[in-house]
C-alpha cells in the first residue's frame, strides 16, 4: 500500500483552505457570448478589490507569455495552456520544482497494494472562487466530465479510470481498470484541474472564456488575443503564499520589441528568445534561464511519402545537425536532444545521448538503400519559416534532399497537423506533460497529437504498462521509465532536436521567479 502525505515543511498539507476575509460576500459571474477580439468583463467572485491586502500583498504582475486556446481545461488544445490555466484553477495535486507530485487540494493520497485504486483526502473548507463548496462530489463530477464529455481533449488520459466515488465530503476514490501509479502526477495538470460543476451544468460553453475554478487568481476581464486580467483569490487554499494582488497576461511578445516593452512597463516579466538575452541584460533587466521539459522536435508522418520507407525516416535522424540548430536557431540556450526528456529528469536515458549524432554519410547510405541515391524531394511544414526550417533545408540539401518550406498560420496548425494529419514533416515543440506516461501518449501513442502516423511499437505499449504499475517512489521506477524511453526513441520516427529552457526577463519591480521545471508557478513572487 502506497501512502503519500506532504511534509509540513513543503506545503503545510494539513492546513485548511484559506478562509474568506470578513465582509466578502458570494457573487456570480456575469458574461456574454464573444467574438474574436471582443472584451469580457467578469465579476471578481469574492475577491478583494482593494489595491493591497494584509500581509504585504500588492502590486501588479504583467506577464508577456501566451493566452490560452480555451479557459476550459478539457477543451484547451495546447499543452502550453497549462501555465496560464494554473492561475485560475487548482487540482488535487501540483508538481514541485523538480516535477514530482505534491499535495494541493488534496492533503494526501493512498494506493491499494496493486495500484488499481487510489484514494485522495481533501482539505477542509475548500471553495471555488465564487464561494461554491468544493467537496468530494464536485471533484468526482469534474473528473467524470473530463473522462466522458464528447468535447473533452483530456479524455484519452482518463480511459483507465473505471469509477470515481465520493463516500464522504473529503474523500475521493478512483478505481482503475489497470494498475497506474501515474495518477497523482497526471492529475496535477489540465487533466486534473477541478471545474465548478454548477457552472458546467448550467452553461458549459461559457467556461471557454470564463474559467470556473479554485485557483490562486480569478479572471476579471478578458480580451481575446490581447489581454487577460486576474485578481488574487483570497479563497485559494494556499492564498497566504500569493503575494501579487493583480495579474495580467499578454500574448507571446514580439522578439524585436520585447526588451523595449519590459523597459517601458508594458510587461514587468516576459518570455524572451535566446536572441534577446544579451540585449535584455544590456538594458539592465534580470534574465532567468529555467530548465523545462520543452523540446524542439520534428513530427514525422510515416503514412506520408517519403517517410513510408523506414530507411528514409531513419536517414532524417542522421541528416540533422542538432549542434548547428541549437547554436544558430536557439543562440546556444538549451542542450542537444535525442530524446523527449532533458538531463536530470527521471525519464532521461543517458545511453541515448549521441545515438543519432550528425552523420551525413550514414544518411546518404540509408537514402541509397531506400532507392534515393540520386536524391529526393520533400516539404517541411512550419508555422514560422525563419530559424529551424531554413537551417534544416540547408542541412538536408547536403545529403541530397531537396526541401521546400510550406508556412501555415499557427492558428491552423492544430487542425492541419494534429487532426487532419495531412503533412509529412512539421517543425514543432513538445511542451512536456505532468505525467511521464502522458508524455509518451502525446508523442508516441496511437492517438497522440504529435504522432501523425498513428502507429506505435507493440513493445512500447508493454514497457509503458510496466511504468504505470511501478510506484513513483520505487527504486525500479527510473529503470522502467528509461527503458520505455529507449524503445520509443529507437522505434518511433520523431526527431528530437534540442531542449528549450524557459527564459524569463524581468525588471526590478518583480522578485525572483521560482524555477519550476514543468508548470510555472508564482507562489512568493512580489511585484512593487
């Protein structure tokens, strides 16, 4: 039987949820249907609207990052959304700086001996941001919606969930079809974000623009593709550690103007590319390079020519000069990658480093074996022609591959690449996932978004079954996970290029940003 309880030094797990300051009544969201670019004003549900609150809470953090594809966790279509959704939602667990699951809405969890049932114990006094009680029944209904809703994009992650019960207000038990010790990690992300059942029962469509969660902040206004404004939620279970009163989120900043925008105060913290690090430092900004699970990758569709021939797909892995891509496209920020997990992460297999090191002679040999001694033609599809696509085009030419670059709008990439599977080669980034097995499903699974060929090596399915049935704290877990990594890298066509750290620049009004590997969090951050 596996029991988890967070030590008080980590998260004060046994502390009840934050209590609501006197004088704050329950209020409801007010909203309307939006068109693109329209503004949404929301009631700050139970939130303190004063410029500062007790305990030194004040200031506004202005984050140049990215706006979510949807504020509903189950219809969000980008892994990247989890960073912003974590401002408005809470889950049973969360991931610490290293990516390990720790207590959040739940204070502890306990598996049965086989790993086929896990019981979570909730904190006392939890509420959603509008004051509605967040109890075991609410958790049950929210997780069932993620599993069963026809529009759910997280349903594939919950297929192993057989039954969810709420025997009392503080207890949630998840019965599994097969043993799976990944559940506490899986439920730390979008899959496990708890959505208010009263809201989705009344108007589920509204959640796409009006989040109904229990996170550290409450959305108060939203201009699609422009700006989201959030206010500190004093009802949040860990509100004492949220030191910023106001939080604004903006779309991904333009590389050419992000430093000036930070200097002017348009942002006070922003994601910047490696090309702007030198300029940011010269402007007196503080730059933090935070390791992440993001990796640049080529999505290869082996159902599309010329990659229907395994030798051509393998030749591509040897034809890519990852060192050049890292140095030129990423300005040296990151590390060359041959696998989905970075060094230091439990799933990283050291034996794979250098497995497909740049070898144009080997690539030519494989192409000749496939009947392309005189060369071949292919198309590189991308949402941004500069950088990797142009460099890749030049590298492929050296081995006899003539590559044409096709640029598609980023807004259409999901439909064209992940749903229609209509392109052979796409330049992409994998944003990582809360659970290692979830990462495998996205990259290599038969329904994986980044596996356009929809084929999976049978031995990989077997290896992942072993991973699921191994407790996360078992000495056998790293070995099992790394074995699965090796099978995936050697049998699946994805071409991993280099890791992509989270590079954040901030002005002197914002304190140090904590270095969370998987999902960026802001506990303890101050903004003057």
